[in-house]
């Protein structure tokens, strides 16, 4: 299986901050990398697919980049509703997810 | 707008079979564009993909998944189902059904709300 490693595992930030979350694959996955946001008690919500494509309806302050093994999710100007857990997921082979990054209010 | 809804028992005894159904509304499960997946999340943990099914009945399972699993589809009811046999406490989790955009892209653009299944005697 392809292992996905996110960093950091948790992060404290303030409203208005710019935040970057990193996801690293154990082997090259081209651009088969997707990002999700999950709030407590809710299903994950797709934010970014194919590494950098913004899902319809997702605010433009979210952006993704990367290819190969290293990827980033950036949230520009954090809003109160952005505090959640974020997961990356590779779809290059058997789908696997990162362990999650919990974004908390500082 | 597509909606997915999981249903099934919230409590299953060890060694028995866990059976869940996902009802899809707002879209045809017979679409060529999508696969239909099951994903689970152990309490307080990350996400684990179980497998998917296409409307034709073809399936693809996560070979790393420990429990014996079967996913089936009923296009007449716009539903697909998950069966896990011989469950143990390790199968206690929230189970989600999700729509996979398919086409080799493999991302989940719609999810059910999730249902907690507890394995306990």
C-alpha cells in the first residue's frame, strides 16, 4: 500500500492566518491526491481533487499544490468555520488516507 | 443534488455479519460516471477505504482490509450494500458510503452522514 504521511498532526492558528498542511506519499502518485475537511460528527467534505483542482462550491481561500510525492494544502486567511480536521487521500492505487491534521483555534 | 443515506443495525454481535445499505437519491446509481464506495472510520481515528462497486456489479476491494467483505448493488432500488462477515470488536467504527467520481480519478465528492456500528455481545 502507498502510505500517506501528513504534517503536522495538529496545528493551532488564528482567524486570518495563512496555514499550510503537508502530505507526503511513500512513492510517486503523480497528481492523484485529494484533500478533505471533516468536522466532528460529520462526513468528510471534498475540497481539492487532482492535487490542485478546487471542488465546486469550495471557497477560493483553499488551494492545493504538488505532484509526485509532496503535496500541500494552503488555507489563505483562516475563517472560523475552517477549524476542523483535514485529510489527504491518494487515488493512484488502492485508496489510502493520511492520518489527519487537526486545525485548532489559537 | 445527490444524497446518500446509510442504514442498518447499530449493534452487531461478534462473529456475526455486519450488513449496511446505502440509499442514493438525486442521481442514478446506474451512471457510467461513478463508483460507489464504503469507507469506515474507527472512533477518533483516520479513514479506511473498504471497497467500491460499479453499477454493472464489478467490485474492487482493499486487499489490506482484514475482514471478509462483500459489496453488492441493487439498481432497481438505487441502493448498494456492504456485508462484513465474522466481525470482531475491531470492526466497531463509523461506516460511510460515498460516491467516487471514478474515471480513474478516485475522489469522493458526496458522502452519507455515516452510521456508527458497534460490535459487542
